[in-house]
């Protein structure tokens, strides 16, 4: 009995320690809080992108603080500053434009909050200001579009271009890739190039103006996204012309509506740009927060849809 009493405090400590460590393991984990500074809601692509990030966050029990930048960089900068002040665990930014991010990224780095840049790249002198970039290769998309055109233009040469948001990586890279491609095919002529801001309504009004200015000289339309191409199609039809026949249409995104338009012969080619980044973004954020190393840059491999594969692809398009 005397011996038993001697060992009792030790036994109690062991039991208590065991109980405490069990409690720690069983205790509900604090959910991760992520601040997401989205560009806005300029296109169907963007709507699908926002939905992917919101749905995946809900599924994983991530506390998502969402900010709609309404297509203004100053709104995005204010959102990021507010995420820093709230001490979120990580920040995701879909940058409207490439430049102007250094000060706010430096603030996030100073606060030790990892930043994942999504979709469009930023131009910064020091890449250590963000932890990872996950997006698409916009230059490659533009290259695929111009190469498709070079093989399928069938003697048509006069092009008009509808550019995306000025200053955005998506517009800059898609424009540059197309221009570089055209330089290898001097038979083509760029009649005009104007912005439609990635928006359907502007795609229509700008195309109306282009049709007034150039009339039937326009043989090819290159649009930096499907929404502008779909708006332009309305303008082309209202002008009494047949989209896809009188004017060849090459575009980017491959939203379901555009792939359907390819199947219907109104768009000739759409190059995919997949917006469903939710799973990849949060896998990356979770790894970063666990202290694991993640790739600095990763981008999706995109497909191309034309009359050869669009009809078969329509039923499985997810956005
Ligand atoms: O940054 C990706 C581009 O942004 C998409 O092509 C466009 O539709 C969107 O608004």
C-alpha cells in the first residue's frame, strides 16, 4: 500500500498528460481564413472562376473573405490591405493589371502572410514578394489561336482584334503572341485592334463601330475572350452577315456557350482557358501553411475546340 501511494502522483501525471494530448488531437482545428481579391465579374469565365473558389472553400471548411474589385485596381489594393489588417492566414489575388503591386505585396510579406497570385501574372522586380503563381499560359493561348488561323483561314487575310482589359496580363500576352505569330505569316493584315474590356456588351458596340468603319473588308475576328466574341456575333448578325462564314471568328476561353457556338458554326475556333482553380489554389494554400514547398509558377495545359471536336465536347464542358 505504501508503495502504491508512492507511485500514485507519477501515474496521475502520466494519465493527465495522455488525456491532454488526446484532447489536443481531438480538438476541432481552427479553420483557415483566406482573403480573395477578385477582379470583378466582367465575363462568364470570371463568374465560373469565382464560383470555383467559393464552392471549394465551402467544401473544405475554409473561411473565405471575398472581395469583388469591380474592375478597379484601387479596390483590389484596398481589399488586400484590409486582409492584412484582419491577419488572414493567406491571400489570393487575381490581379486586374500587371503593374502597381509592389507596395501591397511588400506589406503582406512583412506581415508574414503568404500570397498566391491567381490567373493573371504581376510584374514585380522581386518574385519573393509572392509565394506562388497559379494560372494559365496566355501567350501559349494566343499562339494556338494564330497557328489555328494560319492553317484554316482559307485565303481570308483581313483581321480585326478585340482586346481584353488594357494592362492585364491576359490582354498583353494574347495580343503579343498573336502579333508574333502574324509576323511569321505576312499574308495577314491587321485592319484594326481595339479594346472591348473582356465584356460582351462592349464586344458588340466595338464590333458595330468596326463594321461601320471597315465594312465587308473584315474577314477575320480575333477576340481575346469568348464574351466579346459572342457580343460581336450579335453585331455581325444585325449587320446582315453570317458569323463563322462571312467573318471567321477565333477566340479564347472555351466557355460552354462558345463551344456550343463552334458546334453551331458561328465561332470557328476557341482556345481553352480553364477558370476552375479552386482545388489547386486551396491545395497550394494548405501546403504553404503546413510549411511545405510549392512550385513558384504553375499553369494549366489548355485545349482547342473547332469544328472537329466541339460537338463531342459540349456535354462535358464544366463552365
Ligand atoms: O484572365 C483571364 C481572362 O479574364 C479571361 O479570358 C476573361 O474571360 C476574363 O475576364
